[in-house]
């Protein structure tokens, strides 16, 4: 059930346009683990922002694919 909650939260944080850099709060409850850092127009800008973080593995880039599917990296 926790996995479905996280997947739903990813969908909620996925922008219609551009790329959202979101942080993962492992200490929060399963219903509120993600928080928005910034929205970027270009993927490369979001990727650079993620790489410049102290712990890049604690961040996700959320976006919609060409078919409207929800994607994260």
C-alpha cells in the first residue's frame, strides 16, 4: 500500500509542462514524502540542479513523457 501512495504522490508532483525537481523526505509519513524544490523548462537544467545537491540520490526529476505517461529519474 505504501508503494501505491508514493506512486500517487509522484503523479501529483508531475508538472503538465517542464520538469519538477522534488526532494524525498524519508522521515515524513508515507502520505507526504515528496516536496517541490523547483520547476525547470529544460531537462538538462533539472539534471544539473539534482547533481549539485549534497545527496543527489535523495531527489527525483518528475515529468510527463510524449504519450502523457508519468516519468521520473
